[in-house]
């Protein structure tokens, strides 16, 4: 997959952080007829000796998913371990009139997207299963209120945990980093006029822009991933 350098996420640490901020990912496996089957899943990315480079895939960790022990995706991965995994965040639609009075082809979208190609397997080791399940709980139930799962628990032994080890991770994003600072502020003003106050604040935060109480806009950081 060829990506425009300006739109590519180059930091693996940023990719992993983004993945674990998102609630839903989509796993694609190949069915008996050779068609891709795509299913949304809760997931967690567990780091393992993280190396912050996109050219060295050693020990970069794995995606873990809690799964029903039976089902098409399980049978698919037993037959063919090669899978795809995708996570994205829709940031904002940019209507065409931001860029041209009448040309509809100028419409655009701000977004962040991660695409992974890797190999899936069912985790058998109970220690690894406990680590994965606790990581899932810590991600989705941040407020606590549960006791950590241990490898000797019956529930851990009996539950199915699906693991995806990446062979390739690519990230793509468009959140204003391809614009000059002046143009980014111009787009921010358009977004404020079109969106609700809360949504505009969320979008501008992603773009690295602060909307002060007096209406002044200030670039806090370059939106670089």
C-alpha cells in the first residue's frame, strides 16, 4: 500500500495509542467461498517490547479479542490464519463550499485510519489469556470495580481469546497537517460556523487548535502523528 508521506502516521507508538483509544475494530477473515467476512469487535492492543519504528516489526505486540468459541470467524481463521484488521475515526466532513463556491468535487473529510495485515490464532496459554482479558477490562472498564483475572480461573480457561499478530501496520490521517497554519485557521473558522459548539471544539482539539473564550483561535501544536 502506497501512502502519501504527508498523510502517513510514522510513529508506531502513536498508532498503538490511537488503537487503544478506539472502542471498535473490524476483523476481516476469508470464508469457505473465498469471500472476506468483516466483523466489528471490541479489542485491545497489548504492547510487547514496543519498537517505535515502522520498519522493524519485531516484538510489536498483538491485538486481542474476546470471542465466542464457535462461529464463522473462528472457523475462517483456523482454515486460513491471514486476516485484516481496521480501526478508524471519522473526524469531520468538509463541505465543498469551504474550498469552492460551486464545485462539489472539492468536498473532503478529516479522518484517522489504521490498517493491519497479520495472522490470527486462538490463544491456548492461560497466562497470556489472563493478560489479554485484564487488558480488555482495563481498557473498557477504566473505573475499576472488578478483581483481576488469574490464569487458574475456570472462566479464563474456558473463554476463547483471538489473537492477531501484525505483519504490517499502516496508518493514514488527515487532520489539517497538510495545510499551512494560516489555511488551517481559516478551515477552523469554517468548522466553527457549521458544526455545533461541542463538536467544533472536539474537531479543533484534534487539529491542535484552541478556540479561546473571546473567539480568538490559536494553534497549540502541529497535528503530527
